[in-house]
């Protein structure tokens, strides 16, 4: 009887892609997946180490799965925490059988603790490993690994390394093998794709890549666009995909604070770019994330961010408390913001954005939207990124993986209710291609 494995993935979509690649290697080894951790011979936790809260969740998950695994099952920790903390993590968690950094094979073999970054070169190239066909109508595709930027708050380059862009051919082959209706392109710095390979790809290569992927998928969505690289050509390419969804990594709008963050831009520039996109594509949807309480953030900076959020009227926003990360530039800065004040600012921003999001969703009532059915009763339009934004409730008899046109009849905060349009024969119109 084949051995079984269970994989728990924490953190961002990029981690989910890494898990898919690991699953591909386990399937190739003849193992079978299970949804029940108690039945698994191999339990893998793909961890996140982005901020302290994510690290705590990773530790809690490891300990919970240790309690649930059967006797003799092997517990392996991989992902960002394994890469960043290695032997330290192994020493702190004697329950774990293997700590496997990026590229280290996950096995059922002997106990192996503490994979040091200074140890042997990785044995697997996660970025280019094959992966199984997508189990859902959409799939993330990672087009590059690492980051060449030096944002003051971010430790990712220290354990993910510098940017490494994939070959176009390997990306397109993966897109085709997944057989997904929607492809979501991701990377730490998506718009910089190709800059690290000037002779073969070069700056701006993301535009031609997006156009090539669009020829192979019904919908193409881009996540994590750094605002300085949002060129006119890239904006046009995104609009031409038929998914005018712009996920802009802004982080703040105060120019002095952004410079302290070692980042480009300011609120005025951001507003001009958003207005420009809306002129070209009035139906465009926008998402962004902002850090609250970065060292040196003043009341004036906060008021400037509040004013921007009100004026920008973005569809979706995430607000996160600043987390001091070992080895980052920001750790040495003065001007720490008191935790209680940080929470007050977070609550004020979140309440404002909840109202804005609900208002923008209300405006869609009565409109007709093309939706992709993700699960029975659950669909999305181009305005909603999978797993991140709201959903559209639809009748459960609409086939998963099919496209439909629905009339929006109700809004419930971030979520909508859609009623399929009826054809002349009185049947739901199905636009599956």
C-alpha cells in the first residue's frame, strides 16, 4: 500500500506554489495525498516567516499537527521559517523530524535536523520543478523568485535571495500543464521580471510574458506590482487580458515616510496613476496594502494616509501593523510608534476601508458580471482575486470551472449575490469555452 502525505501551507500564494512543487515530487515518488493528517505517513508544514504573527501561527500549526499525527509518522518543516532559522528552529522543536530549507528534498528517510544556509547547495530547483494539474479552475504561477529591492521593513531578500527570473518557455509550459481557466502570475517583485537577465529578457519583459500567457488562459491576473514599474505598456497589457485588476504595492503615501521605508513614490503620484488607469478602464478594480506604525510615522503621516484612502476609493485594502524584523534597516530607526496608538490607527483605517469597500460593492447591484465558478455556489468576477477578496454567491448547480453571466442582485459587505441571466429558452446562459 502506498505511503500517504499531508501538506499544510501557511502564508502567501508564493508558498502555495512551492507546496504544489513539493507535492509533485512526492507524487513522483509514489506517495498518495490525504486530507486527514491522522492517516498520513508524512506530514509537511510549509511555513511563513514574514512577520512575527506569521511565525507564531507557523509554530502553533507545527505543534497542533504533531499532536494529530499517527505514531511513526514523519513531521517535516519547510518553507521560509526553515530557510531563515534552520538549526535554531530544529533545536527549539525536538518534535520535528526534518527541517528542510528551500530546495532540500522532503523525504521519509532518517531523522535530519537543522539544515544550515551555509550547508550543501540545494538539491532541488523549486522554481522550475513540475507540478500537478490544478485542482481548481484557477492557479498561481510563480514567474520569479527573490527580490533585488531593499525595503526597510522587509527581510525576504535575506532568505529568498536576489531576483531570479524563469525562462519564458518554462512558465508557458507550466501554464499549459495546469489546465486552469484563470492564471494568477505572482513573484516577490512581479513587474521587475527579466531585469536580472538583461541579455536574454531585460526590463519590461513582463509585458510580452503577460501577452503570451493571455493566449493560453481565459483570464490572467497579476499580483504585487511595485508602483514605479507600472509603465503605460504594462497597464495596457493588464487591461488587454480582460482582467483589469491592479494590485499595487504602495505601503504608505507620506513621501518622507516612504523614503524612510526606502521606497519610491508618494500619495499624489499614486492618485494620478490610479486616475489614469480609471480613464483607460473605468471598470478596473484596485487592491493595495499599507503598513501602519513604521518607525517615525507621525500623526500628519497618518492623516495623509486617511485622506488618500478616502480619495482613492480602492476596492480592496489591507492594513498591517509594522513588525520589526531582525536584520532589516528599520530595526535601527528611531521614532517607534506605541502599540496602542498603532492599533488606534489600524482600526480607523480599517473602518474607513470597510465602508468604502461596501459602498463600491453596492454600486455593482443591477450590473451584469461575467463570473468563473470556483466551487459549488461560489464564483468570482474579474474584480475579485481568488482567496483574497470577496466572492459572488451563485446557484450551486452551476458547473465548477464554467463561465456565466450573472446579474448582481444583492451585496453583503464584501460579498455579492448573482443570478444567472436566462437565455431565450429559459435556461441559464453558459459561456464556457
